[in-house]
């Protein structure tokens, strides 16, 4: 292993970690804010795969080191603390999350989506009808679609009570969850609003969990809450509420941004759209039988667009104590930052990295290098909704192309903020 907790210094023969330098007077932070992706790419070319950014952050571009960091998350590393949590809340949420992952199991989402192809298909049809016939902001429209579907799959009949509240909470929480150095005073008002929304959502979900538990079974397994309540080893209400909260918040911004990129690419690439559309009858037969076996080329298109345009383009981990990373010792309180966007477009790990080639993901393709594909993170804190997310995105693409004419207007220029999204674009879908 490259990684282990240490309490000693490396020998003096180890060279100092290179430091990212920017504007002569205003520093690297100013240079980063001018063009975030270009700055990170230039520093990687000049400084290598590990370098310092400011006094506390270390940027890592080596897939092996990134994978080791992800594998040690929960032990030697913690997920970087969102700004809306104080230190005590962050530790409590981390422990609840890890406990839920151990007791709830990684299979909770397959339990929800296996055999519910028709429910997923019907949910997407309803969500798309809500936005049809109106020209809307591209990202906002796609967030509405994915948010409604994920909420349906998590909460079933109780979902409508949460639609608008979750959309607002997700927007506010994402807005204050910066990965690099953003002063808190810049987002103070939204910080307070996000903290209040977080607390309100946590309480409302806990009350829903306990109310449904009090009603008793039988649990139909039609939604994630039923699956979690029906486990042989009962989970405490606060653990279930924590798992639901993280999944529901994640069901808006990140998959919404991913769907926005999928829609944009399919509008620009009619050849890909035609291949996806050809698989719609195959999916329709699956959905009618309740199955959820996704058409292979559609899944390949989704995976490839997630490689080119990962919404979660920058991730971070913090060090609770001194830790060895490669040739260096990182002090407690350091932040390790890595970019799936840069790694997934690195020509060392990918052929023709700036071209969209779904064939990379078909059955006979060579699998990607370890740690070089990170749209859902990795390690113990990997996104538990990875399979669910791919299913929602693939079926959304099939339904849009089959049932609607879609038009994307505007620049759709990439914007690397909290999420990597196409900016200044509008979406109009009209029934065929």
C-alpha cells in the first residue's frame, strides 16, 4: 500500500512538494478563479501529479494515489466537510453514513430498482410531461426530472410532499459546498438558508421514517424506504434518515447536471441519438415485464458522457492525522483535492481522450485503468446510487428521444463551479 498513517517526518532527502504559483501579486487562488480547469491542467503539466495549492491543499492527479486515498476514506481520510456542517455535525453524519453503509449494505439500491423497470419508466414519463412545451433553463429542467424520479424511487407515495423542499435544499447546499478555498463570508446568507433547510429536511425525514415504521408491514419494496425498513437487522430511524437525505440531495444536482450534458451531446450528435433510439423497443419490452436490464449501447453512451463531462469534477478528502501519501507526509488538517475531469481526459490513461467514443464501454472493450474513471467517486464513500443513477440517465435518454423532439439553445459552455454544467442554455421538449 502507498498509504499509511504515520507520526514521523520523511527523510530530508525527499524533495519538497512543488507549489502552484499564479499571479505575481494576487497568487494562485486568483489564477485558479480566472479559469479553473485550465489552471489545474497547466499546473499538472508543470508540477507533476502531486503539488501544493495554498497552505493546506494538495492536488493529486495520479490515479493510483487517488484510488489509495479513496480506499482509505473513513480510516486515514475523511470526506471533506461541507460548509453547512460544524465539526461535530460532520463527524456525527460521517458515523451515521458509515454505519448505514455497513448495516444497510451496498445492495440497497439494486433492491429498489431490480424488477421495477415499469415504475422507473412511468416515473420518467411523468417527470418529462411536467417540463414539456416550455423553454426552460437546461440544467434546471434536467434537475427537476432527475429529482422527481429519485424522490419517487426513495419515498414512493410520500414523495410529492418532498419535491419542492428537496429541490430548494439541494440548490442551497450545493452552493455552499465549495471544494477549494472559498471564504465563508462570500456565501453567508445562503449558508444560513442551507443550514436551516438541512435541519428541516433531516427532521422531516426522521418523522416520515418513524411514521411508516409505526404503521408496520408488509413492506412492498417499491421504494428505498420500504427496503431499509424491512431489513432483518432493523436500522435506527436516524441512520435511515441520513441515508435517505444524502441520496435525495444527491438526486437533484449531480444527476441533473449529467442529464443536461447527455441532452446536449445527443442534440449535437444525431448519430449517437439514432443508435440510442434504436434500442428503445428493447427497453420498452423490459419495462413492460418489470425488468431493468438496460440496453448496452445506451449505457455506453451514458458512461462515456460521464467520462467527458463528470458533474462532480472536483473531489476532496481531509486528513484527521498525519498521513503518508507517496513520498510525502501530509500534516493533520490537510485537504487532498483531485479532479475526475482531468484524470478522465488524461491521454496517459485514455486514447483520444477528448473524443466521445461509447465503444470504450461495450462488452469486448478493455476496461479503464484502475482509478482513471471516477464519476461516482470510489472507496467506502463511493456514491451508493451509482447503479440507480446510470439507470435513471439511460432511461431518461431513451424516453426523451422516443417521445419528444428536443431543442437545446444557447452556448452550453462548460462551467466548472460546484458542479461541471453546461451554462447559458435552454431546453425545449415537445411531444412527437
